């Protein structure tokens, strides 16, 4: 039985894509937190702060992108699509500005 009326079934590709991209982004944020934290001061507190800010950034991006794009994501999940979600999590402010510039941001 396929859940044609089930909203989660309809969003399965988007849920899987954003979930895997978020997992990759957590690892990328940890690496970036270490490198940037070391460059800024090198102590543990600096690395944790940078990691926390980056993690908050991608989690907010995941929420924003999921709300904006999930209903349009209908193609099956692939490695390329996960990489696109991953890149989108890091570039989400630019994507949001670009959509508003095209008139796509008419939702309040």
C-alpha cells in the first residue's frame, strides 16, 4: 500500500535528502569549526563556539529550505541530489535572496 494521501510519503524524497545533507553538514561544521577555531585563537572554547554557530546556521538552513522546497522535490534520491541539498544548506541565504529577487518570495 503506497500512501498517496499520506503527506510524509509525498515528502519522502525531500526528507531523505535534507536528512542526509544535514548529517554531512554536521561533519563539515565540525571540521570547519576546528580549522576556523584554530585560526582564531586555537583554544577549545573558540572551536566549540565556531562549531555551534555553524551548526545553528545549517540547521536553520535545513528548516528554511525544507519549508520552501519540500513540496517541489519529487525526483528519487541520488548522490547528486544529496550533494545539491548539502550545498544548498550552506548557501541558503543566497538562495533565499535570489528567490525573492525573482518574485518567488511572495509568501510572508
